[in-house]
C-alpha cells in the first residue's frame, strides 16, 4: 500500500461534521483559555475604538458637506458626501462585527470563570487522597474504638457463658 493519500481518504462527504464553536473553550488549559478570551476582548475593543474614530471622522466630513453647500461648491459637496457615505459603510461593517463579537465575549468570559473556578484534575495520588480527605473528612477513630471495645466485651461475655456451660455439664 502506498504512503500517499488517495482520493478516497480525502473524501469527507460522508464524514460527520463536528465543527467546534468559537465560543467553546471546554477542554482548554486555563492559561490557554485566558489568552483565547483575551484575544476576543481585544478584537472587540479595537472594533469599538475604530467605530468611535470613524464616527468622529464622519461628523467632520458632514460639517465639510455643509460648508461646501453654504459656499455653493457643488463639486466639493459631492466629494464630501461620497466620503461620508464611505465612512458610514465602514461604520456599518464595524457595528455588525461588534454585534457579533459582544455576545461571544460575554459567553467566553462566563465560561472562563467556570473553567478557572473548576478544580483541576490531577494524577498525583497523594494530592488526590488529600483532596478526598478534605471533602469527606478524617475517619471517626473514636467511634471505631468504641465499636472495637464493645466487640471485645461481647466476646468476653460469650467466653464466660461458654465456661459456665462447660462447668455445669
């Protein structure tokens, strides 16, 4: 058999699609998850800042439209209107991106909190035993001692009873 891929191995039509959502951080290490969430937050903040900058630029160009209109500079007014339209288009794109990112960031932050607060799995047997003892508590040695003492007394009583039965017979 050849070491190269054949066409059948590349055919994914019948393979089930298990696409991972970009808001799913399950199975990630806490540090990697923090970096992942931080990248989403940074993208959202950058988008919001760009939108704010473009909004201010749009106001400037709208003032230029009015100025050109008042001076009856039709050509300048048209160019300024085109610029306002271009900026508004960019703002609309950024608003759509912000509307998509904001809920994702909220979900990711919530999942990150759960992930960070969740107890970390460990393969260290001594550590696992210590964690279990913290959860369950130490065994009640006093109750065990009383049970042993009661068993010893009962055994002594049975021995006496047997000795008495042997003497009477």
